[in-house]
C-alpha cells in the first residue's frame, strides 16, 4: 500500500481520536468538578444553617440563664429585706432581753415562790418592762413566714437570726410569768442550745459565753444583729459597700445600747442581779 495514500488517513484518524479523547476527558472532568463543587456548596449551606440554629440555641439558653439570674437576684434581695425586717422586729423584745441580761433567775424564782413585799416589787418591775414592749404589737407580728426565706439568705445570717429569735422568745416567756406573780422555775432551762448557735456565729466569744453561760448570749444580741446586717449587705451590694465605716457606726450604737442596758435595771436588788464579764 502506498504510504502517500493511507499514511495521512491513519495520521488523521489518530489525531481525531486523540482530540476526541481529550474532549471527552475534559467533559468528564468538568462534570465531576461541577458535581463536587455543588456538593461543597450544599455542605457549606447546611453548615451555615446548622451554625445559625446552634447560635439561636445558644442565645436562647443565655437569655433563659440571664432571666433566671435576674429572678434569683431579685428573690435574694426580697429575702434579705424580709430577714432584716424580722431582725428589727426582734428589738421589740428589748425589755425582756435587758431583764435576762442581769437577772438571777434562780434567786428570782425562789423569791416569787416565797412571796412578800420584795416579790411584789419584782413583779411590778416585770409588768412595767412587759408593758414597755407594747405586747399588742407583738401579737401582730407580720413576719411569721420568715422561715421561707432561709433558702435565699447566707447561712450565717440565718443562724444569727435564729439565735436572736430564740433569746427573745425565752426571755419574754420568763418575763411574762414573773409579771403574773409566778415563779419562772418551770421555764428555767440551760442555754446550751442557744449558746451553741451564738458560738457558731461568734466563735471569738466562746470564752465570754463560758464565763456566764446563762447571761452572756443576751449581751451578744447586738453583735448577732451586726452579723446579719453585714452578711445581707454582702449579698446585696458586694464589695461596693463601705463596710469599715458601717462597722464603726454599728460599734458605737451597740456600745450605747449596752450602757443603757446596764443602767436600766440598777433598781433590781443586788442579790437578784449579776454582772457579766465586760465585752471585749
């Protein structure tokens, strides 16, 4: 066969086949790339949608948490106000507390059992102190549900309040019995339970309480009240409150009250009165 005849034909066929293969290859590659790019775009879209949903979930969670925190802060403030109001209400029993600070209950019990002129004088004093507490207002205590605030106030503040309330209740019962002309002997109990609470709140006063276990805790009601105040202020104001200045003012008020207590019952006969150790 003549090369001049069939050679160019073969070469032309091979060239055509090569060009066609390249074209087919190119078409296949472009098709695959397009499909791959499309899948990538779909995946990116899904990721953007998922991220948007995740961000929405995060936002909802943060908003819900923020709302809960705000509600909790408000509830704690409400509890602090209620507990402080209840603490101030305990001051209504101040006459009973002053009597318990200095009265020798064992000697008074014996005196009331014997009766006589001196017993009548003690009874009259007790009646005067009782009336000074305005007993009608005491019976209208609006804070009987203060126990529900325990969950939202500092434990130390709550324990201090319980100690004050226990001291007020015990001293008031004794004073009520004496003003009626009866002996408080049946009401006389040791103060172990109350002293334990006071020592837990004021551990630095343990030695003072041990020196006068039946009277010392009554002299510490002012310090217990200060603990409540400062614990609640920490809860509400944090470090923004000027605690140093407040403590100086509180110390001055407490010392004034202690002096008033010492002077108020000087008319009680010496044999019926005790003088607890001086507070440090």
